[in-house]
C-alpha cells in the first residue's frame, strides 16, 4: 500500500511538471523507482541479494551493480544499472 502511494505520488509529480522533492528519488525516472520499490520487498530502501533473485539479470550482475560493495543495491546503484 505504501509503495503504491509512493509510485502514485511520483506519477503526479511527473504529470504536473514540478519536483516536490530535491532528493535522489526526484532525479530517478518514475519507472526505475517503481521497479526498485517492487524489488525492495522489505521496503528498507535497498535491494538485498535475496530480493535480487526475483530479477534474473540483476541477480546475475549483482556484484557489479553493487558498486560500493556493501552487499546491497541502493537506489542510485540500481538507477545506474537500469540506465546504462
Ligand atoms: Ca551497494
């Protein structure tokens, strides 16, 4: 429910053409953010190796996507993966 509200809010921001926040979320495409939140099952703000198993390509490249090597994929790391 919370995730749906966040996605809806982002879509509204895009539709109305102004950024409500200056955070990373505002810089990330709504579809990337939506994919991130759907994979972040626990809603902790990062994707664990276990959660990444739901995405074959992400799981296969997990070590490369986890640029800072902290064992989880953050939104900015996921954005790099999705947009490059
Ligand atoms: Ca990381």
